[in-house]
């Protein structure tokens, strides 16, 4: 029977009967503990005998998916010593040996140390490790406060240690809610199986990726998600390209917190309805970080402060983008560009997928079909367009010596991943896209035969090594200087993906428990072992401090390690900040790159899932995201693609991309009506780019989200907690897309605020309700929130031109006649403009018929200055007789205006005054 000894925080002079610890409350906790049946046999094939052999309890249940084999109450570890200081608590714990070894072949670590650090008033860390033997720890650097918060009163939380079973409880002081509670059975720490569970303070939990799930607010009815980076197109509950063991939880008090498990081994996370969640990982240590919010936005701000704030992408990368796998030659791209121009559809970026390469080898050009590409790129760039091409990490190994510098220099500099030296001094060969030299590829053969016959050996660079980053940068620089120009880079296949399992020949050397561990998380094709579609887990990687690690431990960091070297190389090569898009991500990848949501399908359900995916990447600190518009695999169908163009116009990363051998799905492939709808919606996107760009700056500078779940703005309204068919851009633009075939009406929530229809300026009559909104084929519903001022510019064919237009303002007054907003503006592509203060930050305030600006930062070069243009004010209740512009040192000037009483819209225009906005102004209307 559980013994609930409580160690009190020494600096807290609270008697044992204090509220959180009162006997009544404790007995409810105990009661709940009894009903918390945590799965003791998550593997397949459990039965009573196997269950009891683990010392667990077998009890069939009629609840669907509930475990029949569960841990007894005192299973776990026992607290043996607690030492508290002003900056944290150190706890020693020992395995409760009343229970047999949990899993054969995975040695239990019987004595553990727990180090709890009060990182700041709003964050803490607890690290559980083996004090006797160093184990692998994640080499991703976090930005932690230099000194812990030693002043108890400054902390939003209090920590309690329970001793049997050992567990940590984190309590939010303001509400006395226990928001982390691992004092539950099942805690296990063995060599290749580590498990910890916690109760959740509410049923609302978000995040944990990258996996596909059908709802944003997790379904807690016994769902397990495997996390392991894999070249796995999205499918129900499947693990995809990246790994983010981070979630945000809501509390009954409507506060929010976030939890990161900094562990990079293959793992899984199970949600159960108690509510609780369980982490199981197969290596490393348990290193947890919690941020206390208390608002959802504050959670993301604090989390990104820790993992690193997202990169500021170049302005042009907020424009529309076109790509496909399977362009047959450069002429096809040139025609597409001309057709887009003729149709006047705004667009900034053209891509080339692996087709441009000779036999899909990095840093080559297919001279037969794409010989004209470099010139086309130059021509397009001269017209303000930008170009991004793809790079895969794997380097072809079967070229004649001296003919392929990427491989030859890689060998010279020893950049490729090898076996541990005691096993072999060879490279761990894989196969990916590149073909052997001098082969005629027969596409009619099945995939495996093609891989065997035609695909060359490849070597995987070890991007942890500095020498690899230098080599990679050299290849990128040489290509730019000698072959063709580019503005951004797209890195793919960096899970890393391989077309053979483990290595060529599929025999991994060394310890086979690394390839087939005693506990295997539920991953796609997990029966094939961890090396399915990737390299052997026993491959050796070398960290930049020289530490040798196993791919087993760092597999989930391969994409992460690929990203910074690519971003650094892009900057040093082009001298501009550009943008990098990566497929595989880990916490902190957002510091250097954005992420597209992978090889999605051309299917209606993927429209909704893309919103869920974007919202999750918002809380993962990677705001520059979006799915492949119209879907990657399969045939896109007209209406679906049209609705997806409308939705995709509000992806921060807005790219239409398609796979090979599928019909075209770009906006000029479908005829006049489709082109017109695409043009209209992209014109809206381009009009609002100054607003989107300002949000990107706020993400970069403060960690705010860009694609924002409604619950981030309206957390006190529980109606918003499950909304995932709508999203916001920042605080002020509500997007309600049509996500289903054949609809002409879409049901959407109108949160409790004043809203205006973006298309008409009309105030919405209801608030705090679900309403039906008309959504004819040409229309996506957009609403602007009263109280906000959105900067805008007239759209042009691309951002090179739209950036030169005067700055417009859309002033949406709230019920009290107030509104505020801001504009961030820089040269759009300079490196470190924020750090070096080479930007303009202007704030705008409207109140009682006066619109004023202030300029907190004015570091803009003269060439990048903007003039004030047209202003629209919504919610002006009384007719206006005069509008005046005042600027210090100049006579007041009357501005031409119109007032529309029916929609209460005032419009005026300052264009003719050429007033540049780094000078504060006041505009008054009476
Ligand atoms: C390709 O390169 C690998 C690694 O050097 C070598 O083992 C293999 O025999 C080569 N294959 C061909 C067809 O050249
Ligand atoms: C690699 O580079 C980092 C950062 O520049 C440096 O701290 C580290 O010492 C280097 N490692 C080696 C092995 O040179
Ligand atoms: C439409 C869409 O983007 N769906 C899924 C694509 O795949 C990612 C995972 O890579 C999911 O997060 C998306 O929901």
C-alpha cells in the first residue's frame, strides 16, 4: 500500500496540513492512483502468465484499448535521500526490488540520481540519470538562464517529492493545481527501456510530433505515438520525418504549461484518459524541462527562449512558391513561369527537385535536360524571382575517381559515417537516389530490383563534425560560383532516408540489440528493426568535441545536424539570409529552417491535417511551415485543389508541389476559373504580407506564434480548446477555410470580440458562437479582429515589386473605438538585421478619431524606406467631415477621404504626401 511521505520544500515553511497536502486531498490522490491502470505490457502478445512474470496485475477490462496488464501501486523506485538547496533539489532513488526485472536483455539501473533545478521563476528542469555510469545525453545546446531562481517567492511553482513510488509533483502556486505528477507506478530505468508516466491536470494536451493525428487536442483514449525520424509519408498515427517530444497542457484554472523531454532515442508517448501520459524511450537519460506560461503564447515564448528562437526568413520566402518532382526539362519550368506571368498570379519562388541533377547526384547538373536552367534562373532572378533547389545528404560513391569532387573531397576530409573502428574501417554504405554511372534505368522494373540494379552506393556525411560542415559549405559555394545561382536551399531525405535497410547487403555489424532493441516503440515496419529505411544503428558518429556516439542515440538528430551547416553555407555563399526548408526536425531546428509537412497526399482529409500540423509546428518553435498545396502523392482533383489553394494562401510556407507522373496541379493548369480564384486569394496573401512579415519578426524576436490556434488568444473560452478547422494569423486575422467537398457553407467559431469580414468590412453580428458562413467556391472566410491595425501593401506579381508600394493600414476598431498594431520592416534579406538593429519598428495606435505612430527602432537604410499610403478604418460610427495629417515641423495637411455609413468605413489616402513612415505622424478625423 502506498506510503505517501512528503518531503517539504525546506525554504517553504508550510505545515503538513497546508492545502495541497491536506489529508482529504491526499486521499483523493490515492483513490485516483488506485484507478490509474498503467500498461505493464505495451508490446504485442501479452497474456496472464507473461504479465505476472513481470510482477504486474492481469485484469481483463471491457474498456476498449484499456490495458489488461497493469502495474501494482508501489512498482517503481523508492526515495532514499533528499537534499534541498535554494536552487534545486537532489534526490537519490532506488529500484523497488520487490518487482522482477522488467525486460530481459535490458539491464536495470538500480540506483539513480534526480537533479531538480529551479531554472527561473517560470521554468524548471528535472534530470534523472545513473550517477555511476555516464549515459548518452542529447548534444543539442539549450539556452538556459545563467543562474537559477533561488528566491522562492519569485517562482510560479513548488516541487514535492513522493517517496513510494518515487515521483515528482510540480504545483502551480497560484491555483494549487498539480500540473506534473509522476508519483505513479511503472517508473523504469534500464539500459534500453526507460519509462515514466505523469498525471495530466486536464484532458487538453497539444503537440508531440511529428505524427499524424486527426485532431489537434489529443484524444486521450489510449493512443500511442511512436517517435522516430523516418521517411514515412503521413498516415494515421504514423511517425514521420521529425521528432518533437514537447507538449503543451492546459489546466483546470485555464493556465498553460509546456514540457520537453530532451531525449533523442526512439521513443513513444501514450495518452490515457485518467488523464495521464506515459513516455517510453530506449536509451539516454530522462531530462525534462517545464515552462510555466501561464498563457499558451507565454509557453511558446518560454520554450523558444530555451531551444532558440526561430529564424527570420527572407521576405520573398513569404511569397507563393511552385515546385514539382518530375519537371522534364528547363523549358517546362520556363513555360510555367511565363504562364504564371500571363495569368498575373503572384509568385516569388521557383524550385527544382532532384530532376535537375545528373543521375540525382548532389552538386551536378543534368546537361541534357536542364542545360538551360542556369540561364533561366538568371533571367527569372533579374525579374525579381527567386530560386531554390533541393539537396539530399547522401553522396554517390561509384563515380570514376576525379570526376565527382563531392565524394572525392568527402573521402579526403573523412566526412562520411563509418563503422566503429573495432568492427571495420569502412563507410556504412547505403543507397538513395543516385544511379550508377553508365546505366540505362529501366523504370518498368519493380522498385527493389531497380534499387539493386541501378542505384549507386552512397555515403552519409556526419554533420556533427566541423570538418563536414566546412566540406558541405565548400560544395555549396562551388556550385553557386560555377554552376548556378540560388536564393534558398531545400534539404530532403535527412532522417536519413535510405532505400536499403541498414546498409547495402542489409547486415549491420556489431550489437544486434541496437537494431532490434528489447523494447520496440510502435513505428511503421517496426518488425523490421530500427534500421528500416535508414542506416545501421551501430554506425558511429563523432560530435564536435570528439565524442564518439552511436547512430542509435543520435538518429533523430540527423536532420537537426544537417540544418545549421546548410543555413550557414547559404548565408556565407549568397551573402543574404534566404531560407532553408528541411524535412527532418528536432527541437531547435527552427533556429535555422522552416519545415514543409512532408509528402502528403492529394486527399481532402489532408487539408484539415495540415492545419493541425502547422499548429503543432507553431508550438514546436518552427513557424515557417505549410503542407504541399494540392498534395504531393496521387491525383489532385479540381475542387480539392482549389480549396487547398485558398487554405494554402494562408500557410506561412505557401508552396504547391506535386510528385512525378501525376498530372499538373499548379494554378495555371486548370483553366480560367481556377487561375482567377488563385489570383484573388494570393492577391489577398500578398496584400497582407507586411502583416505576416511582422508576425515572423515577432516569432523571431519574442517567440510568438504566427499560425496561432484560437485557444492562444481566447484561452478563457473553453469553446476554443478543441478548434482545429480554423486558425489565426497572429492575434488579428481569423481564417475559416472550406475543408470538405461540395460545401457552400462552413461552420466556424466567432470568438468573443468584434470581428469584421475582410472582404466587405462589415462588422459581424454575433460573437462567442458557432455560425454558418457562406463559402462559395471563390471565397475563403477571413475576419479581422477589432482592436488591431494590420499593415498592408498592394499586391504585385512578386514581392520585389510589392515591397515598393506605399504602406497601407487597416484599422479595425474595437467596441471602445481603439486599435493598435505594428510594422517590422527591413531590407527583406540582410543577415542579422534584427541583431544589428538595421530595421524599422513602428507602432500604430488609434483612439477617439486619432491615429498616431511611434518609432521604437529606426535603423532602416534610406533605400528601404516606405511611404504612407491608403488607410481604411472600420468601425467609425459617425460621419466624418475632415481628415488631417500632422507631422512635426510641417504644416498640417488635409487628406482626401470617403466615408461609407452603411459599413462604417472611413478611407483616406496619404500617398500624395510622400510621408515616409520612420517619421512619426498623427492623423485626425472629425
Ligand atoms: C560502388 O562503390 C562501393 C564502395 O566503394 C563498392 O563496394 C562497389 O563495388 C561499387 N559498385 C560498383 C558497381 O562499382
Ligand atoms: C568545432 O567547432 C566548434 C564551434 O566553432 C568548436 O567549439 C569546437 O571546438 C570545434 N570542434 C573541433 C573538434 O574542432
Ligand atoms: C496535409 C498535411 O500536411 N498533412 C500531414 C502531412 O504530414 C505531416 C507530417 O509530416 C502532418 O503533420 C500533416 O498533418
